[in-house]
C-alpha cells in the first residue's frame, strides 16, 4: 500500500531526525540509524532493480574481504536480554542470517552489551525503533576487537525469500526472508552497506519500508512489553545466550 503524501512527509521527518547528530560516513558506527539508505532506495528502487539483478550472483558468493574470519551461527540461538530488571527473549536466526546472527551472539558471549544504553528511542510521531549496542553510548561507536585494535565490521546480509543463501554487501528489492515486523531485531549501520558493528535496534512497529535495506537477524519471542517501555538512556543490565551457544562458530 502506498504512503499518502502527508504520511511520507512524516516518514522523512522521522528519518531526518534520526540522522541528526550522526558523524560522517567514514566513522561508520556513528551514523548507524536504520534510516538514510531506506529513503534513497525507496526513491531509486526502479533504477536499481536492473543493476541488482545483474550483480546478485556476485555478492551472494561472500566475496568480501575478511568475511571468512567473522563469527557465524549455524542454526538458531536464544538470547535473554535484561533491561531494568525485566527479561526480553530473542530468537537469533543463524539459518537466514548466519554472519549477522553470529556477530550478535559472539558479542553477547563476550559481555559487550552488558551495561550499554539505548541511545536512540523514537516513539513520535509513531513508534519506530529502540536502538542500542554502542560502547560509546552516543551512536558513534562500534565493537573494537582487542586483538586487532580496530572496529569489527560485518557486511550487509539479507536473504531473499525462498533463496538458498543471503546476498552480501548490497540492498535488495526482493522481499527478504527476515522482515521488519514488530519485534524484529536488526543491525544498524551507516550509509555504507558493510559498516554494521555492534549497534542493533528493536522494531517497535511493522517497518516494511526498511526491508531489503537493513539486516534483520532475529525477533523478540517474549517480553515485547518490556521493549515497548524502553526509554532513551535505559541500560542493558545483561545479555546471555541461554540456548544454542554450541551453534556459534568462530575463527578465534
């Protein structure tokens, strides 16, 4: 269903508001709001579709430098995230997003999310996202790998519906297997596709206009009422893998 003109203006205002305060694209995690790419792709979808159709086969081979060294989740896992003393149960889907899911589970096991804040919560003019996972706490950071001293970045990973494997490094126009339904959990990033690190967001409503632009890797199975109560500045008490930890594969 097409957005009516006033609704589209509201959407643009929401997106523009989320982009304020972000740093330049070079500081990739700083501009990690699930927004800017969605807008440009929505307006250029018709011109991109032909190009994407010819490049899908190349990007689905995972021919991205460093991708082989990233953690992967082979199957499903369950993560319980506690916020203000209340649990949120997340099913992490390594079947459809193995690298994105593997990155999240690996960071949970490392304790990276414990004590971090939700630095961006957008409820008005309509529910949008609750975003956290930035070690700096202000939307400008990502996970720094102590072994390399540099930020771990993961590629944009989206699996088209009924496809055998995900597409890497680019947005898609096809319907994805994992969609931005209410309660979806996805990775935030800058305008550069392969810039996600540790920042993630909960979808507070159905956000279909983000589908194909940002990598969904799981969904809330219990505790969405807790998600709905998250306020900007609230901390993650802890995040623990309670099931499926054995499905994580790392090169470390």
